[in-house]
C-alpha cells in the first residue's frame, strides 16, 4: 500500500508527512487534519491556515481516491483508526 503516497497529489498536500504517519501508524495528528478526517467542515475551515485552506479540495480528492476508507469519515472512525494503529496495526 506504500504506493498510495507516491503521487503528485499527495506530495502537494501541506501536511502530507503528518497525514502519512496517521494513515500508516495511526498517530494522532493536528487539529486541522483531525477535523478534516472527521468530516467536520466548520472545524476544518476554522483550523486551517492559508496553505491548508487552499488545499482542502485536494485533501478530499486524495482521501477519496487513495486512503483506506476506514481511516476517515467521522470522529469515531478517526478514533478507531488511531486505536488500531493505522495500517500497521498494533505493535
């Protein structure tokens, strides 16, 4: 699954490195990414700095096209993804 990160769209995301750690290892991430992954539009916009605000559509496109469906969509999905340790699972 490493190839999901090997594309220009992912590389263009301002917080690509943090997003990768969240997806691979289930690491908690920034308030902005947590809101985005939780499908909380108001919090996403409220927490986004200028580069992230400009990239929201790209984040959504990348998530829908490449990310495991279980890692985003609601607060519960994000909490469960972190608890399970991401794609790598428990250590």
